[in-house]
């Protein structure tokens, strides 16, 4: 395709950091799903996030670790009792 393509978003949209483009050749599907999920929320319950992404909790944890490793996200566990699902609070650093 020659020239450029103008894109009109028909949704509120999310901001994707430019440096994610450099990761695209090596990022796997679970990591990409998790990255997009993290961009769309401020906190999450890991079991629920994994289920909504259609991946196992272990796959989610691995993908979350990858996303933290990019330096684009930091997580902080809340102080809820262990009998309740742990909730991760997410902070994006750009």
C-alpha cells in the first residue's frame, strides 16, 4: 500500500506507549492480551483477569511478569485477607 491511511476511532480508545511497537516482533499472544488488559484498567483480580482473557492463571502471571519487565507497568498487591482474591493495583509509568 502506498501513501497513508487515515483512521477514525469509533471508541474512546486507549493510549499505547510508542515503545511497545519495538516489542511486537517478540511479544506472544498471552503477553499482548495481558498488555491490552492492563491498559484498560487501574486494578484487577488476577483470577478474573485470566478468565476474561481465556488463559490460565499461570499464563496470566507469566504475562504480567513480562509486562512489568517492560518497565511500563508496576503492580502493588492490596492488603486484603488471603481468603479473598488478591487485587493488583496498576500504575503506568511513561
